[in-house]
C-alpha cells in the first residue's frame, strides 16, 4: 500500500519503517504473571494495524466526527488500534480500563463514538452500556491480505496535521470527565520535543510499565515508533518482575512515584545489586519526595534521573535532570523547548520570583479545547492565550518551577488524577448520605489517598444502620479503584466558611 511520508501521522511513520525494516522488532508484549513474551516486528505491527483498520471502517461520523472508543489491555493491539484510527481517518478515544460501566458509558456517549473496540476481559462492563455503539472484540479481527487493506485516509499538509488524532478524557472539577482534543501534529511535535529533551533515541530499549490509555505512556509508545525504536510493553505492572526487566533489558523508562516506591520495596526485599542498564529514568505524575529520589539514585546509579511536569491539555512542560548533591524540594525544573511558563496571582498579573501563584503555560502544542465544552475551554484559558493548570507554584531565582499546592480540588494518587467533585457526586447518590466532602491525605506508597467525610441522613444516623464499610462497598461499585475512597469517616457536621464552602483543610488536619 503506497504511503506518503509527508502525511503527518504516526501511522505513516510506522508504514515507512515496515517497508524499510520489516523484520526489526517494534514491540515485545510481556506478561509478567506468566513470563511469556510475544514479539511484533514492524512488518507484523503494520499488518495488524491494517487488519484493525479494516474492521473499524464501518465507523460513522458523529457530532464531533468519526470516533472510535478503545477499551483495551496493555499490549501491541492497543498501540495498533491508535495507528488504525489514523489509517482510516478516525479519532481514537482511549478509555481507562479501571473505569466502571457508568463511567465508560459517559465517555462513549459524550464523545459520540459509534464503535467501541474492546477485549473479552471488559465484556461485563460493556454489555449494559446505554450508548448507541457497536462493540467489536479485538480478538475476532483476522489478518487480511495487503491488497484488501484500507488506504491511508490522511490528507496531506495542514489538513492532516490539524486532524484530531486522540480525544483524551481527563476528570473535571464539575465532576464529569472532559475530552482533551489532540491532533496529529501535536503527537508528532511532542515526540520530537520529548526525544530531544529526554534523550529518547532509536538505540534505546523503551519500557512501558504503565497503561497505554494514558497520554504519557501512550504518547511515549507512539514517539518511540516514530523513531523506529523498540518498546517492551508490560501487560500489567509487577514490581518484582521490573527488577529483572531493568537489570537485563530496558534502558529507558517512565515511572510514576508510586511505581518507584514499589520497585524500591521489592529491590530491598530481594537484596538485588543496583540496576545499571538503565540510561534514563523519567518521573512525573507528582513531585517525588527527596527520599524517593535518593532511592532512585541507589537503584539506578548509571541513569539520568529526570523529573517532568505537565498536564493532558499541554503535554509535558518542564523538566529537570536531578543532581543528587543539590536536590531542591518540589522542583519540577525549567520550561521545555518552546514552552512558556508563567505564574499569575488572583488579579491575573504575573507573580514576582518567590511569590506563589497559579501555574499557566503556553505549551509547544496548542490547547485545542475540550470536546463540545466551550464553557470549560474558556475557563481553562486566559485572555492572552495561556492554559491554566489549577496548580500553585513558585518560580525560583534560577528559573526553576516548584509546585507547592493546587487551586483545583484534585488528588494525585499513584500518578492518577482524582477530582474530589466527581467522587462527591457519586457518593451523594447513596440514599443514606446527606453531605460529603472528599479530600486527600498523605500516603507513603501512593502519594495521596482518597478520603471522605460523610454526614448521614437524619433517619440513617438515628437508626445507625449504615456503616463505613457499606459506603466503601458502594463507592467501589460505582468508581474506578483509584478513585474510590480508601477511608470514610462519619461526622456530625462539615465545617464551613461564611460562604458555605467546606473547609477541607480542617478535615485534613483532623484526620491526618
């Protein structure tokens, strides 16, 4: 199938590699629980991409164009599905495999996806969807002959660059997820920026221990393919297995702080020597405590330990290569190439050095807004075109950014963003709850743990029929595991200020 290299898609780059080096290994799909590995060459990956593309061709344009929802496990099929959507000119809508059926249904309906590509492991959560969507089991997609493959649907030039490649859903402070629009051009420009900044080259062996539905892991996997690199994808994260992986195989890895903590615990238990094969260890998701950075230096003495900061709307924005002899608490480094960072006070004016303010950014790639949410898009951008983060930071005299707090009510647990309003909305649906406030408490393993304070409805309080375990069970049934509170405290009232807002700092102080 002829493909023009100037078609501005990751799929076109992979097609080029499939022609030039069809026998080069692109992906090793590794299952830690069984120790099995399935290798995919560039030729095989492109054949699989074509087969999935042919199966997805019935996609019908919805209100936002042709959308394909992806609810898939980690592995080559997930990556091939991204490429297949580009192949046929559709937009991929990755869905977290940790979400419950109602949460999945919301994203499918909100995006207007007409197809849902999934796997048997998730059938139970897709059979009850109210969305009008055709469900395709990826395992039933058979290989096809190359002359039956769909032609590359991308237009050339700006039309291809500006076409939506991905709509990545991130929870919002209203309690409902919002779809961040990411174009083909964004994916390519971020890949170039990351390769330059983080030293990700075709000679590296990339490890992907985290979920590809995340824009970080998914984006790095696609960036690696653009360069013609080799990616070892773990179908599930296993800290003990990672010890062997990083001692013998991988040379470049991105880890959220909770993963580093679990790997360090396993490393100490096993009494294993330092893992000197890794060249680069990138951390993001939450600023790592100094003790965790020390642990990383102990485990990976030959690696460049890097910290990055950013968000789905703009990709990574700052970075820092850590110096063990001069670690700065909460520092996330300097602005990346062609990214502009500023701090703003409540009046919207720039803060002085050392003065706390909201972090705003003009990233390398334009923030194109939230799908169908002009109101939320306006609220997330400033009059002069900066994207608001909701994070409170301080700029140091040497130009480094430190993150000290958050304006928006968000918890980061194990690298996952958990918005309190969303959890509160779900818990409020329980008939025995009159009032609820959700907040984060410090946690050595996860960074923060989701915690709730609940005032029971009068009739339930008097009868004492509802226990915290009942409420925890309700939460787990209606929220992804990382969003569900780990603790629920029953209280008689929630302390509020004169404007009627719950004073969550008081709850944090009480229950810490």
